[in-house]
C-alpha cells in the first residue's frame, strides 16, 4: 500500500525473520551497487555500520539483543539503506526514521552543505528487490519537483548563497544597539528598557534562526548566537524547526500547529477538545505572549537531555545558555526582563503564526514537498521599513521554506522568480501573499471560525496517530501537550 502519513512506523525488533516496511533482514544488502556477502563461518547475513563521515563496514545483522532491519530512503532517485547510518547522523537518528520508505531529496538539499550532500552517496544502496518494491509503492517525482531541482541548481550556480557581510554586520549592529540601549535605561526608564530588550530578543531570535539554518563558514561560527543572545538552543531549534520545514502543516507531526489546548488552528475531535477553544479568538494574545517563555523552557529541557544522551556539542551549548542567563540577570532587573520575554513572545508569535495556519493543513504525508510548501505558506507584504526589519525575513516565508539555508537578504529578489515558477508549473493556489495586517486578520478570523464550530468526530489528533514523525512518538517537549496543556 502507498506510504502515507498514517503508515505504521518502522520498528526495531529482535527476531531475524521480521521485516522492515518493504525489506527483510535476511536479505544481503548492497553498497555502491555491490551485493554484501554472507559471513562464510556463520552463514549469517551482514548489515552495515557507518561512522560520521559515512564510511561503512559490514557487521553481523544480529547481535546478542536484536536483529537489524533495513531503513530505506530515496534521494535523487536512488534508494539507500540508512540503518547503519542513523545513529551517526549528526542531527539525530530520528530524522532518518521519519523518512523510512519515503523520499528525502528536498530535505537533503535544503538542510545540508555540499559536503553533506556528497556524503550520502557513499552510503549503502538498498537491494534491487527492495528498490523495486519501493518504486512500485512510492509516488514518482512530479514535474514540479523536477523543475524545482533545476531551479535550485541554477540558483546555486549563480551564487545565491553568497552572504552579504555588510548586511550581516548591519543587522548585528542593530541588535547590539538595542541591547546596550536596554541596559543603559534599565534603572532610569524601565518601560523603555523593557521595550528595547523585547525588540533585541526578537531580533536575536531571527538572527539565530538565520545562523542555525546557514551552511557556510560564517554561520558555522555564529551558530551559538541563538543560545548566547536569545536563550534558544540550536539543538532544540534544529529538531523542532527543521521538522516544521520538512513536514509543514502535517497534522500530528508539525509542532507549529500543535498549539492546543490553548489555540486550535482546526476543529478537534470531541475527545481532544477544550473549553478554551470557544474563546480563543478573544484571548489569543495571551498564549501568543508565552511563546518565548515556552521556547526557553523547552530549550533547557532539550539541552540537559542532549548532555545526558551525548549529542554533539551538547555541553558547550549548555554553557552558552548559562552565559545568556548570567548576563540577563546581571544587567536587567526582573521588572524589566520578565515582561520583555512576554512582549517579545507576542511580537514573534504575531509574525510566525499567520504565514502558515490559515493555509492548507494536511492529514497525510505529502510526497510532493515543493507543492506542499506553496500550499501551506503565505507571505506578508510589509508596509514600512520598521516592519520590514521587525519581520526578520519571515515576511518571505515561502522563499525561506523552499531555500532555508539561503541568506535572507536574497529573498526579495527571489520573490518574482518563485511567482513565475508557480505560474509555469500551475501550482495549486499559486504564489500566495497578503498585506501584513490582512494576514494577521486572516489568522484571527481562522481562530474565530474554529471557536464557533462544533467539534468533529474523527478529526486528527494534534500529537499524531502513530504515523512516521508523530509528536507523541518522539522525545519532543511537545509530546503529550503544550506546557500546562499536559495537565489538562
């Protein structure tokens, strides 16, 4: 049957006869077109074990505790068995698991440097038998996907990923000026200090967002900025935010639309309903204000867990976060920094929420990633230079979703190119954009319509229904509910 958002997730089991979704553990696997051989002494099949450089060696398929199944992912038309690579994947094994039996071409291209894009080609390929079964079950590439890859190649060739260092220095200078201004006025003018600090926090969030997405040497150096300047950990951000990019608006998987029981972007099942839904359009600004506070708490949870599970650079990240709070508590009194956190959360939520929630929401996995991005994203047209700066590049949400590692300074020039791409490829709904105030109204009106509707039996649960990537199946802080929602 086709792979959908509700497919049974890949399981690691302890018997050699059990299969993964499309392949058996007793089949010899292949690497670079060559078939792996059986161990001559034991006549047992072999699997692959890979290191962080994607160098793989053959190992017995079974150890004392379990037998390994294959984990097959398609990238640029070829199927690879990533079962031996999942643990070595720098961003975590969960990313590999989410794409078992699926295509990951666009995600590979969007999030990885040229080095990363070259490394996967050294990984073992799936067996011909498994490849044949998968090709018969998984949707072929659409013309839109094929044409998008051509567009990406052209943009790369034309240098669209070259960073404007004057622009980067200007943005950092604005952030630094806001922070200094907030510190200077902390005692003499607390309300002004709170406002300036809130602006600096929001600005630091957008800058950190740029650096974490980046794949060049400058962003590699600046990656800790989000932790130091905004109190937001790169590991937590990468897990949550990149998943949102990869599986945008997929119900039960994308945490950005799993905001119940405080805010419901779609009408829930009666079992998952809350009395708060009926008033969400009247008090939405309250949960919006908690956005940064919630992110900060989740960051600390993930940082501690990352140290315990020995994820890359976890200890350094925790030190960066502690340095952030040391500076925050030293230079700003609580009556300044506490309201600044909530004001910054409100501003940020008003920016990040409306560009997706009023567009299509998907009950199943979307095989055509490119079309899904167009259908689930709406840009905001700003009306003045302050708004253009405050939105932090998120007004070009579609450009960012399709090319997240591209410097945001390139997005305005990319806009007409994507507009034409949508027309030429007859993308449903085309290139979507609205004025910055219109898009805010659209988001509020969505909350109102959902608030006034009766619950719908069988509506998808916001934390998943057992599908690949379901929030409740992972180690996300959002599993089981948001914040106090876990108690409700």
